[in-house]
C-alpha cells in the first residue's frame, strides 16, 4: 500500500511518516514490506496521485482540500485529514489506524458497486 503524506513543505510530515513506519515495524499484524510511504509538499502532489492508495493531508493545508480533491477524485483515492492535536503529537499509530480504515472503506465501497 502506497501512503502519500502531503503538507505545506513536506518537512514536518516526514517526522509523522517516520512515526507511521515505526508503528508498522513494531506491529504484530502489519508487515514493513506491505507499505511504502512518501512525504511531499502539496505542490508536488500531482506527480504522486496515480499510484497512491491513501492520501494523508496535514492540517496546515486542510484549507486546500478542494484543490486536492481535483487531483485525487478521478483516481478514487481515499484520504484523511490529520487532526491538529494528532499531528502535533506526531501520533503515527493513530494516523495509521485512520489510513487503514479509509482504505478498507474505499475497498468495501468498490465491492458494493460491483455487486
């Protein structure tokens, strides 16, 4: 699963990404090789959307969600906007849980459309 984290400059999001990687690595249920992470500034997002499985949006760019939707909606990419408190704590475990839920909901929605 490719998870792209997107923020204003990509720097603070890299710290969150590292904590998400630690969560996966320390998990008994998740495997490192099943996940790829990338942190990018919002202006570089167009180059990443095509093969993204879940987009994580930093709270500092939540006001740009309409711009982001223009890019991700054609690919039906699920996304989450990280809560400011969660982001401030760099809580990778909570964000990973939200990512997995968003991906699962998207997969179930696709399956229901096929039925």
